[in-house]
């Protein structure tokens, strides 16, 4: 073969290879523009998981015909049984090989979103996601290496739910309405017979526990208005909070005995809820229960109603000027406007942020909430 013919054939092969690559890239871009299958990969706590609702609604509005699959911790899966916004929630524990095998059966996604921790890019890639979208992370961690599209965290204060929705390009979704999420079925339990309110005493850290006497004042305030008082908490050590607040067992109580679907049912009939900044406050927003939430070390800017839940009957009670609420990390990213505190008991034995929340402020918030 002459040099001229060899060069001509080499040029033709090179052109064909580039043409194939460009065509594949164009096809991939078209798939991402109108994906058929979308994955949301995470393993978040209850409150953070429920705040992803804004992302779910925005995805459904932008891709009305796409199949949307989201991983959730096993205990949360029953809340999604009615498939809000047509989203299929799949129970997933990173430590459970059986859960991964079940997810592998669903592999083959056009687009994957990582709303919090980029380490779940390995899961998105293992499930054969063509494109992986995540928030920028300056840390050189392996989870960042598999991301194909980056989004920036907002530099202005915003709730996490609104932030998560910015993973998807376009305007924010319309505000949430409770009728958009069907109540899950739940096992039978003994429900209050008349008008009642719920005081949820538990939280994941003692730094969010409120003074037992303050809870008693709120209970007496509710009783004076004809409401029965129902006490709830999480299981385990949180159950002791119920005994501390009500040592004589005057009130109906569910000290860690209800699952999330049953808690939904209980909240749906309540006149109002008072609770610390915890996952139950976010569940009440999904249900539509009027809520006063006590923010100690947490931030109502990050974990509050934001824009998506701006129509929700929700009031955050907090003291903005607490100096030790000075940590500004959100899922590992440094954001100057985030003012929270994640100190443990060994670092802070006196949570001033909760002590300064007087009961008068909570009662005033209840007056405003119920008056509205």
C-alpha cells in the first residue's frame, strides 16, 4: 500500500471514529435533556430526606414521563408508599449487600442526582447512570471523581429543600400543598377520641431537649383551651423524656411506640404540634399540621420552611444571637451564612441555645399560629 493510500485510509478511520464519538456524545446529551429514568441517591436522616420533596416536585414537573427512583433508609420507605409525585422510593442501607443487589436489578439510569453527599456517586455509577449531577465540593475526595455535572451551592441564605431543588435547572417548583402526598396506611393503634394536640419531646441529641417544666406549662395552656395533650418521643433513651415531663402519667403518651406511618396518622388529627428541630417537625409539614418548632443548635434558615413550604402553618422559635452557633458547614461545604452547632456533649455541657427559649415565646407563637 502506498503512503498516499495509507494516509487516506488512516484519515477515513480517524474521521469515522470521531464521528462515532460525536454521535454518541450527542445521543448522551439528548438522553440527559429528556431522561427516561432518573435516580436520586442518598442516605439522609428523616428531616433531610423529607426536605428533598422540593426536588421531587421539580423533577416531576420538568420530566413528566420519566421514571424517578429515590433511595431512602428502610424506616422511611412506608411514608412513600403512595408514590408522591410518582416517585418510587427504594429502601437502601449502604451496609446491606442485599439492598444493593435489589437496586442493581433496577440499573440503567440516564441521569442521577446527589443532593447531599457525593460519596454516593459510586452507587450511581454502579447502577449504570450515564450522567451524575452533584454540588461542587472543594475537597479532593474519591466521591467527586465520578461526578459529570456540577452545581454551585447558593451563596445567599436558603433552606436545604430549596437548595436541593437547584440541582435541576429551571425555576423553583410551586409551593407544597398537603394534598400532593397521600397518607400512608398504618397499623391500628389507640387514637385520641377528642380534640388534642401533640407535644413531641424527643430529639437526636440532648442539646435539643427542652426544660420539662416548660413542656408542662404548654400542656396546661392546651388543656385550658379544651385540648387533650398527647406526648410522643423516639424509642430508647428518648422515652425517659416522657417520664420526666409527666411522672404521674396524666397524659396519653407514645414513648417511641409508633412508627412513622402511625405518627403521620396521629399528626393528621392534631390541632397543633410543638417539637424540637427534628424529623417530626418536617413530617408535620408534609402532613399539614400547624407546628411550632424549637431551634436550639440548628438553624431555621437551613432547616425551616424556606420558599417551598412558605404556605405551611409553621413557626420557628429561636434565639439568633447565640454566639456559639458559629459552625458553617453544610454536608462538608463551607457556607458563610450557615450558623449551626454540631458540638457533642463532651464539647458543650450547657446548651444555652435551648435554655434561652422561654415558654412565653412558645405560647405567643401558638397564639399567632392558631389565630392565623
